[in-house]
C-alpha cells in the first residue's frame, strides 16, 4: 500500500520521512508465490516494490508466502499443501529479476505455519542462493520448537537480516479450552527463553553486517535492551 500511494510521489515520501527522522529500510510482502500460473504477475509485483525501495534507499525485501486465498497467513493444512517445487521455482525467478534490475537482496520471512509444516529447509534447498535467501525471525522458530541458533548456524551464509524477539512457552502441564495445545507468547526482551545475547554474539563472531531488527515487547523497553544488553548501535 505504501508503494501504491507514493511510487509517483517519491520526493514527497522522502520529505515526509525526513521530517520524522525515519528511513524505510525494507519491506515485507505476502504473495501467492507458489502459483506458477501467476509468475509474471508475481515478478512484476515484487519488482514494483523493489524499484520503490531502491529509489528511497531501502536495503532488502522480505517475501512471505500466502498459502490460502487471502494475502496473509493460512491454516496449517494450507501450508502443508504448498507445492515446494513450484514455490522455489517462482522464488528463484523473482529473486533473479529483482537482483538484476535493482540489486535489492531478497530473504524469505518464515511464519510459524510454514515452519510447523516443515517447509523451510526443503524450500531453502530448492532455491538459488544467488537470488533468494532467508530472513529468520527467531521468535517464530522458537515458538515452533526450533532452536534459533541452529537456524543461524545452518543458514548464516544466506541470511539477509534477522528479527530478534523473545518467546515464553506455556507452563508445563497447561491446557487450553477445547483440548487444543496451549500456545506460548512473545514477551519483552530478556524475559523469555531465547538466548538473545548468544545469538547476537554469534552474528558478531561471524562478522554479520546485515540488518538486525527488534520486534515486540514495547518499543522503548526493546530499544533499551538492544542498546544496553546487546550493545547494538541504532
């Protein structure tokens, strides 16, 4: 929606952002990337966003797959039905076009649905690291029982950037109405189970220079933790 509103008013967009001391670093974007018959439309839609980002100084794109009819997260069953081969083939073509025209790197932002469905490793194995890579959100992986450090180590060479979050699993023995497994929740930094200092230490050790972004727990508290505890420069 930002692109639709401002792609023909770039100067105004830059001025309004400057007044607020803001920079548009990147953009997340849901699409039906698994639909081969829509490949041309998908390429053009991603190029449209990438062109805008390049014009305003953006540094990355975060595609997210929409497995159902709506442009958003789907059910676990919809994620399980995704055709990995078609998804990866489209992703490679989208990433290639975006990189060749704009130079903007593209990194998948997995949500909990595609992680629970076991799609991520298969998708990454099927994509071309020259054109399509990964933007892991440590909270989503932790919520699905996957150690974020293992994700970092496996995909460090393919990480465009990362989202930092903290997660608290449900208490042992907890139950939910209707017999459904209880859900954990994202919590303020430093109050959950994710070892954020160790993750940031690993990124420093491996000389990672991509964007590291915080999400959740209140902006001021999050900023304070990132600066005071993680020693990140904002």
